[in-house]
DNA sequence: ATAATAACCTGAGGGC
DNA sequence: TGCCCTCAGGTTATTA
C-alpha cells in the first residue's frame, strides 16, 4: 500500500506525538509479520523517542539506545490510541508510552515489519543497499542514465528497483512515466540522457505533489489521524484503464510488467 | 549479474 | 447466499 508519500505522511502524523515520549513496553498480539517479531529481545522499556526519520519506505524511530525500524508493507497503518483503547482486528503491535497511550500497528496482510537495531540503522542489511532518496542531489537524470546502461528490462521495474532509487512504487512509477512521456515497457538501457532528465524531474514532482496531498488512498491507506490521502484525485493514469488520456483523449491502457499492473497512454508515451 | 516468477497474507469484488 | 477466481500501494527467495 504505502509508497514514499504515504510513509512520509505517516511520519509527519506520528512524529509530533512521539518525540520526547518515554516507552513503557512493546505489546505484541501477533508476532508473525514479515519476520517474526522478537519481542523479548527489544529493550525498549524506559527509552525515549528522540526523532522519527524516514529512509526509503522505512520509518526509523530513533530511541535512546537504538532504533526501531518499521515497514508498512502493503497494508500497514500506524495510528495513535488513547490509554485503554481496545484492539481491533489486525491490531498486531502497540508501542505503549508511560501515560498508557500507544502507537498502534495494524496490518491485515502482515507484510509489514518491525526490527530493532542498537547500531546505525543505515548500516542494517535491509537499508545498506538502498539507492538514493529521490530528492537527493545525486539522483538526477545523469544518475538514472548511468545506472540504466546495459539494462534490458523495462524502465518501469527499473525505477521501482529500490537499489536504483527508493520510494517509487507501483502507483507513482506509472504516474512519473506518463509525465515524462516515456513508454513504461521500453528497455531501460535504450533511453537517452535527455529523457532520463525529464523522468528524474517527474519522479520528484509527482512525489512532492503526493506528499502535499497527504498521499494516495486507493483502498485503505489512512494517515496517523485516520484520514485518507487525496492524491488519488490527481492521478492521471493509474487505475484509469479505458478512461480518456488527459492529454490526448485516447484510452488509457493497462499492461502487466514484472507482475505489476502498469497504466499508460500509447500515444503520449513512447 | 539480470530479470521474471513464486511466495508471503488477508480481504474485497466480480461472475456464476 | 455462497463459491471460486482475480486482484491489491511491497519485498524477498527462487528460478532461468
């Protein structure tokens, strides 16, 4: 479910409520997430939350003695609950604070993850191989051009590869390629520098606009306050098979690339 | 090394 | 109403 804008929206929602709070304990009702949650090995009691960061689609709760690494998977949500709020279906984990309120993790499909590291989280095996943030200065057209040389796979899976650039998922990949006028099926290595410059800009633009709108809610994404994101209204192609292309009026088509639905306009993208 | 596929889960929606 | 099928915003493991 969550791509970079949804994770960033979540971070902004929870951070003001977490920073400076002291953790009392971790309550785990269902430890079977992407990896079994080793609850007893996470020494959270008495620690303070110092800052809440985002790296790629991961949230990093920097605490006094280490970092809680969180991934929302496809269906994960975080929200804050008052003391005594009874858990509902798929409320798997609570991070309980000393006043009894809690950060609650809900994840129907359980593809999400919670991990603890006492070390620099950026050196954690899950994070160390990640590509640059889309807004980093180094992530420009020249970078994408260089990384794509010799790659025969389609450009859409290429920009969704978290080792190339992080944060771009299935929705925003289609949207960015539409904005850049690039056919998502084209081999990544066959695209020139000028078009990668357009693509790099399009990725930044669409992610920035989506963050400003609070993310995209297709099915069930909500922010920490339970509100949906409104960028769905601004999607040009994703989920719009058969509708008119907003630029030329021809029907938007859907293809399957690397197992993922891919939406584009045959006339405007080539 | 690269790229496609299966797998991990639950729930919603469509067709019959 | 129920059953079976497909699909879903992600990532990892396995297979060519």
